[in-house]
C-alpha cells in the first residue's frame, strides 16, 4: 500500500513539516561485486565487509565506496537485501564517503581521532524531496574534516545513528526537505549543529560548540553546549548529566588483528568517553568470537557457538532462523555489523536472552517473518526477579520491522522481562509502506512491552502498532526521549477501540506501576482511512502524571474528522485538523 500524502502546496507553506514516505519494492541488485574488489575483503569477515588501509590508493578505495553507494541508493534500495560494512584501519584518508541504505562506516581505532576522513562522510536526499525515509545506516568511531563549507551533512530519520564521531567543523542534520528523528551519542562537534527542518532529535553524552534550531522535540542528556531548557516556548529538554550508561562496544584493529573494546559503566556523566580519557573496561580478542556469515551460518551454528561460551560477531547479511538464538551465558556479547538482519521462520523469536548478568546485544535489525511470532526479541524469562544492578543487560542500536521488506507479523517486537536493563537507541516499526503492508496484513499489537523493574531507555522510537505502542508494566522505569506515530491505517473508528475507550494510548504505563519517569515525549497522528478518535495519547496512573515531562502531540495529516482528545489522562489537547499542536510541561 502506498502512503498517501495529498497536502496542497499552500498547506505546506502554512504549517510545520509533515512526514512523507515512499513505498518501495524489495529487490536486491543480485550482481556480484567486481572481482578486483576482493583485495579489500578479509576471508574471516566475508565478502560484504571491506577493510581499508591508508597505504592503499585513495582512488581505488573511492571506486569501492562509490560502487557500494550506487547499489544501495538505487530507486528500490530501501528494502534491498544487500548489507555492507566499510571498515577503516587507523590513518588518514582523502575520500567522499556517501552513505545510503544498509551501509555502516566504521573506524577501527581505539579513539575516533585514530581514523581521519578528510573530505566528506554524508547522507543526502536521494529518494523524493526529503530524507524522511533515510533509514538503516550508521557511522561510528572516526573523525571527519568536512571540505564543503566545513559542514558534515547527515540528513536522516530513524535507525541512522552517529556514535563516537569527531566532526572538525559543523554538523547539519538535514539535506533537502524534511527530516524526522535521529540519534547522536559519544561524539564531539567542534562547530555548530544545525537542525533546520529536522522534526525531532536525541543527543547523549556529546560535546558541541553550539546547537541551532528546533521544531517539535529536541532532547539532550549529558551534553556540553546543549541549549537551555525552556519548554514549551522552545522545543528543548535538557538534562545536565546522564545518570548511568555504558557506551556501545566497538571494533579495533591494533596492528596485528581485531579486538573488541567494551567501555566501562559510568555514572552522572557529561560528554564523550574518549574526550574524558575514560578507558575501556575490558578488551576481547576476536578469537573469543564466532564470526557468522550469511549463506553459511544459521541458528544451529550460532547457538552451538554460544553454548561453547563464544561471543558472536554477525557480519552483514540476512539470516533466516528456524530457532531462536539463545543467549544463556553471563557477559556474552552479540555484535552485528553492516545492519546484519535476523528473520525468524517458524514463529520463533529471533533472540532469547536468559536472566543473566552483563549480556550486550548491539547493531542488529530484526524482521518479522511470514509465520506469526509472539515476540521477536525477549530479554529474561517471564517473572524474572534477579537483580543485575552492578552488571546490567545493555542493548544498543536494535531495529525492528514488521512488514516493509516482506510480509510479516508478530505480537510484540521487544519484550523485556529482566530487571536492570539499559537500552540505548531502538526503533520499532510496523511498516506504513513497502511490502506486505495493510491493517490485516502486517499484524502487530505492540512495539515494546516492559515487564521488568529498573529499565532505562535512551532514545525510544516506536511507531504504527495496532494497540499500545509502548506498554510499561515494570516499576522504576525511565525513558529519555520518545518519538511515536500512531498507526496510519485503522479502517474504522470501531476497529480501534477497547474497553469503552477510543483508540489506544501510544505510551501506556499500567495501573499497578508505582514509580516511572519520562522526559521529552513526542506523539504524532495521521489517520487516513477513518475519522479515528483517540481519548489519550498517554495513559498513566494519576499519581505519575507529573512524572511525564515535556510532552507534545501533533496532528500531522489525514481524515479531517480524526482527533486526539488529550495529551495525558484527559488533560491537555485536543489536536485535530484545526488545532494541530498541543504541549504540556
């Protein structure tokens, strides 16, 4: 189903930006890379990983980058089956690195300043007249010296993180047209970060010279140079310190081979690790990892490695799993690179984690399979009560899709049963465009269900599910930044009602929860097919209403009779075709 955005030009001029999307078919290039590109591959990492050295000819490296980009930026590449990682050993490079779908660009130094790209690392408008579908790409652990206007252009929306990056110049978070959401962490921008038409953005533990701009919901946690909070007059939520976090593990080439650095847990922190001189907690030899490759590995081989106590490095590609990957040993690291994608085949989950200490999962995309799965990702067993305060479970850059690439359905994308879990950037997406899309096709009730206590999330993006987008049942939960669109496609008013209540709140904290707190909550609606009524965008127990800080709801587009009647528990709002925006502190 194609998404319908029929806004006249006049409305575009009069009202704030509206999110646009494009339906694209799932087609891969199918062509093998040129034979002479093999010299940039390492047998241990497979043909979808290119490893560059500063002693190599820059023109040869540029040809590889341009070839990958051409394949990944083609008209139907949004749901391509190709996946690539571009890895740079320490040194200086003169390159123009254009980044598009399913491309990850990574430096291999112990510090971002060990790999220097002079020229450009950029994500531009390639599809339509905006970057609203610039998803599934990332840049990590390098320094950029931008040549053009001393500005790095990173025009993206969801699932496109910048981590551990030093930009010796300015950073522009848009290109042509509108942009909708992004994530920046553990980074330094010497100049100005300009948001322009970027609708919302989350920044954590970074340094910046200055921030300029803001539309709906911009949040900063532990950021030097962040703008002062003045909500709702200005769309900024600013928290001085990050309460506790461990930065994402990263891959390093130390001159003889690959290692994985696992940063240490830090509390009440400001700015990036590597500027502060914080050393990694531990170093893992690549020999301790089982390296999975597409077309070779499956659930059986990866589970066998996990049982033997190996960590997993999952290289770029798609992995169809007839059984769940079962992470049972404390301290296990499962690291995906190049947007590695897991797809359950038999109604199983893709990943199940036992209730153990110190597990780390990062850099994975999970697609729902054609056979309905109750959950796609499960952390801990139901009823888990074991504390993990001193060694939490950490989840980084995990992206879910129900429909879009292909037909799929699930009950919920992520279910967290364990206590003491920290999530650092997730996007849970029931597709509004692409393949297998429709109210009765890509069925999915919830994006996220949290049953465990003491769960903290930095950067929660959760959209288009058919009941509660987020359902929080555990105590002492904390969320820093929330971006959510309600489903576009309820076919009738009655199809989106329950228990005498019109619609489903996007953010639901259950009635039995005693303690919960959240900051920077943005919820948006586009109901095309019916005059949908939603009683509350947010529902919490009454005693927690004042613990949900800096809230915005926005009527973007759709049926002119549709309405969201309140922000939280009957208070604030409404929003409709004539009053499109409502805010509360």
